[in-house]
């Protein structure tokens, strides 16, 4: 692997995928041949669907996400009206995120089907277990290891289960489209990722088993990003409770301007600039990965300064080190850092959680930056507004923030970390 400086970003972002492929890099990075991730190499429909359909329709999807969160909180969070209750945020946020993501990726009734919720969450967990273990060994052993490593064959089983569950539904929707019949009777009008994939699929992209497989893989990306960031923010809020009331004041301001919680739109969440800043600062200090901006060179290429990137080379950038190198007082947690930067003239639309810059590369940069980052930002904010407005949070007595776990370049919040939560008085919670 070649680790490059961020000075090459302007030049690299102009290269075509035929020359420097981010898709091949993602598949390679996730040991795709052995973890069922190589489906993304068949075509770019996942990228097109997110870019052309999901992101432009976020305003219509915001109410669906909000309603599913309201349902998920009742189903999956403990009652804590009277006393402080201990939870493991890693697992609690996983349930909330998986339900919300499924409501957008598949719609009802699948977003409330425990079979799908298990598939989408457990497949994600097993993929990361597999790639962490496989990377400990030379690549020529990966094929053999994939047959004896439980997480790889468990992952394969979840793909088979997903196909068994979704293929009949995909065929039903395909028939309905062909006959000009409504695909869904739900109030959302069938606005979900699967229907959009069926809409834009080319002649060679309509195989039901491939679409089912792709649904699982796309759920992995969505669940992993949103769950990790939400957990990190909750850990940071409990560690720095002095900021909670300021975030609540911001929420109250939006409530006065836009009305009750159930009437919020995407633009309502955009107004939460302090929360957005908190999320970005939390991600800076707790990045999902120390490396990003991955590419596999499909041909030899010589950079302008004479550096040769040979065919087959896997290139990446130390994104966390790059961001911190350009951040004053980088070791200090300053959750309003980016809010303050946005107050400068001409900076209001910059420094957001979902925006990319040449020195902020967690979501990539340029035309191949993560197409689902705006959805992730909205999903995380939707969850955090409820968590901040309706609950108080604290660390166990005498304990500090749960330490992150690292496996290779990947950073994970502590799965065993505990926080205490307690519902705030009814009159102080969000009004529906």
C-alpha cells in the first residue's frame, strides 16, 4: 500500500475510475472476495441510486426516518422515567439505526421484520470480524481461512437468508412495475431504496438475487457509519455534560421556528449547526478509520511531480493525521470548533459534518466522495435530537469515557461501554 500526502488530492480526484478505482479499493479493503462484498464490483448501481435518488429525496424521507425512530425508541430503549438505567449505547444505537435504515432501504413491513433486522446487523458485525482476522495472514491463505473461519460462513449464511427473504418481494415489485400497478400501499408512496434500484436498473442489473445481495451490502455501509458516530457522540456528551444544555437551547430554537418535532423537515435539521459541529468534532477525535481515500491503480500513472503509481498499487491517505495537522490545538475537544468557523464571512456552508475538503477526507473528496454521507448526517441528527432533548446522560460513577478499540486502521467505540440514561420530565421533552 502506498500512503500519499493530501497535496495529491486535487490531482487524484480528477482521475477516472478506469485509471484509479475507489470501488475496487473498497472491495479489496473489506476482503470482498471472502466477505461477500465483491457484489459492488458488478456495477455502480449502488452509487447511482444513492446519488441520483436517495440524496435528492432526503426532504421527503426525513418524516419516514423520524416516525421509525419514534417507533424504535418505544420498542428498543428501556423505560427510565423514574430512575437512572444503565445501557450499552453500542447495542442500543445499533437497533435504532438498523430500523431507521431499513425503513429507507426497504420500507414497511420489512423494516419491522426481525429477520431482516438480524440479517442487516449481524452481517455487518461478521464482515468486520472476518476482515480483521483475515488481515493477520498473507492473502494467499485467505481462501483456506474463509472455509474455517466461523464469521465468513456465518456471513454467507446471512446472504442466503437475505435472498430467501427478499427475492420473492423483489419479483413481486418487478411484476407490479411491469404491469403498471402500485408497488406499495404505504403512505410513503413506495419511496425506498429498493424501489429506486428497480427504477434505474439497466437490463443487466435486474437480477433479484443480486439486488437482495446489494441491499445487505448497502445496509452495512449505512449502519456502520451512523451507529459508530451516534455512539461516539453519546460518549462525548456524557464526558462533557457542560455542552448538553447549549445543544438543547438550539433544539428549542428550531422548535419555536419550525413547530413540533413531528413537523420537522430536512431544513429543520440543517439549522442545528452546533449539533453538526459536535458531530464533526467527535468524528475528528474518533474517526471510523485512520486511512481513507483508497484507490486501486488500474493502470500505471505518473503524477505531476514524477511519482509513479504502478498498476495494481493500493493507495490511501492518513486522513486523521491530515485533518489534525490542519486543526489548531488538535488534541483539545472543542465541539463548537466548526460552528465558530462557520460564523466567518463566506464560510457558512463549509465545515459541516457531511461536507468534504482537501484536508477532511473521512468521506473522501470530489466526484467519488461517499454518496450516502448526507443521509448518514440526517439519520444521526434525527437520533441525537431525541437522545439530547428527551434524556439525561451520565457516565458510571468514577469512570471516564469508554476507550476506543482499534483493529488495523479501523476505530470502534467500546462495545462494552456503559452509560446511564434517564428520561427528562414530560414537559421538557419533545412535543409530538
